[in-house]
C-alpha cells in the first residue's frame, strides 16, 4: 500500500491533542529510526508521533467521572461581601 498518511487531527505539530501536554525524548538513533519510518510512509516524524499518541489514547482506560458536586453553594456578590466595609480613600485614615 503506497498511500500518503494524513495528519490524525487538524492540530499543528507541537500542539497537544485535547490539551494534554506531552514530551517525548528521543536519542539520536531513535530519532533517526523515526524519520526513516516516516519517510517510508510519506509523512513527517511529527505526524507519525501524533498518530501513535492518538492511537494509544484510544486504547487507554478512562477513569470514571467524579461526582461533580460543588464544595459549597453559590452565593451572590452582595451575600459574599455583606458586613465588609470599603477601603478608605487615599489621603484619609488608613489610606496611603
């Protein structure tokens, strides 16, 4: 099969899929092998790495969602600031 491989997503090289930061450290030999494989597949090394990562993510276990209950109830600004006095204006007592 001699088809060109297209990018697995619309992201540019170096952009994290789904916002997941990822760093891969390759030695000189590993990088040369990756470039060789990419060249044989008519693509770039970055696109090949992106495809490998996205493929691995499709096989990864996804943890169950946590219960999304707020730790405290929402309050309005007025309720939250009730009982507090505004700061003194500059030049008066307490101001600088």
